[in-house]
């Protein structure tokens, strides 16, 4: 058993770093464990981040880590959390190397996993001219020809959104039948969006200079940007094992303090409902970090750690 912690934060993306920062500001003894598998690790530029537009997601994380390291009560660990057992006030957190650490609280910021299209050139173009989020990168598609890779009925709404910016939008279904109904077909046709039920086999051009999308019949669709929307899955192995409730879309449900249905377990970022933007992830992390820190007022401080303020509600009820 490693040393005890007030809180262990799982995941070092914007939400996890934000949660750990606010736990640090409340002087809670905190460990941030990060496996390094960040959703936007291939993205060159993030947009709309106040005072830093555009900025590399890596720069955001590096700057956040430097700021976090100023809090002496917070430590960072590169590693993967493979299991969490126990209950509020006594969670055993096990990392891949077999080490077990005890924490009074846990904050889960494990994010989601995107499903990628199978097309030659994906890795070369992803994050430069191929993206998964219209809100994040749609502005850069203004007055451009855009191809969307996907076949689920949700692709209709996804593609219609891009008309805020794109000159033209074409859906390529990767060889599958489009799953939309007559309503989706009509809406797409009414707004000039074509559905091509063929397989995209290659992205044409170099990184940052997409020229088109080649289909399996040899046709090449002109495109200066591409998006994909196949699906993404919340990384729920840890919250599921703990018994956390999820909403109808599969995201971990939290209250206004970022606490899940399991006492002492908090969650933030893309793992929970809401917009999936870096700015929003950081805000959710703030909520969970502050909520977690305040909940610890109900527990005595760890040995050698600062005294805590009383739980406000309990203190007032005692008067």
C-alpha cells in the first residue's frame, strides 16, 4: 500500500488538470494519474480558448502541468489506473504496475474513445485537415468543399451543422447504407448535401493540404477539409466497476457538484454529459475539483496535513 491521498484524479487532460488544480488550491493532498492517451493528441490547433486562440492542445496541457506543479500538495504520475475498489473514505486505486494507493475520494476524467474511419492517409491528415468536431474546427472550413465520413442517421445533423461554414458538404458512407430515414434524406437534399454510398479508400494530398477523397470506384471528390462521425464511446470501465449511474446516451451522470451516484466518486470532462469542448472540459473539471475538495470537509485531515474548514451545513445546523 502506497501513501494515503485526499483525492486521486484519473486522467490528465483539461478536465483532470483543472480538477487537480482546484484540489490543490484547497490544499488537498492530491495525486493525478495520467496514461497520456489524450483525445486531441494529434490535433495541431485548438480554437476558441479565451486569450489563446489558436493554440496547440499540447501547449495547453504543458502550461497547465507547469502551473499545477506549483502546488506542493499535488503530485503527478505517468501511469494507467486499472481498477478502483472500496467506498467513500477508502478507495483502493491500483495502477498497471500493481501499486495500490488509498484515497478518500476519486475524480474520474477518462474521456471518450473515438471510432476512426478506415481510410488510407487517416493518420497523416487527422488533426490538420480531418476532424471529428464541427464546433471545434468548422470555422476553418469556411468557403471550402467538405467531405463527411459516416453512415449513422446522426450524420445528417452533423453535416447540416457544417453549412454554417462550408461551401459544399458531401457525405461518404464508407460503403455502408445510410441509416437515416426519409426525413433525413429530404433535409439533406433540401440543403444541397449529397450522400454517396461508396467506400472512401484514400485521402489525397499531404498533411495540411487535403485535395480530395478517393472512392473505391476511382472517383475523386474535391475536398479541402474532411470530418468524420462514426461514434465515440465513454471510457467507462472504472465508473461501471464502481456502479456509477449513466444517462441514456451512456455518459456518467453527475450532480451540480460533479459527484456521481456513488458517494465520493466525482467525474468530469467528456466522460459526463454536455458539450465536448476543451473549454467546457476544463470547466467541468473545475466543478468536480471544487466539489470534491469541499466534500472532504466531512473527513478529518490526513496525518500531517492542514486542518480543514468545517462542513458549512453541518456547522450551521449545530448552532
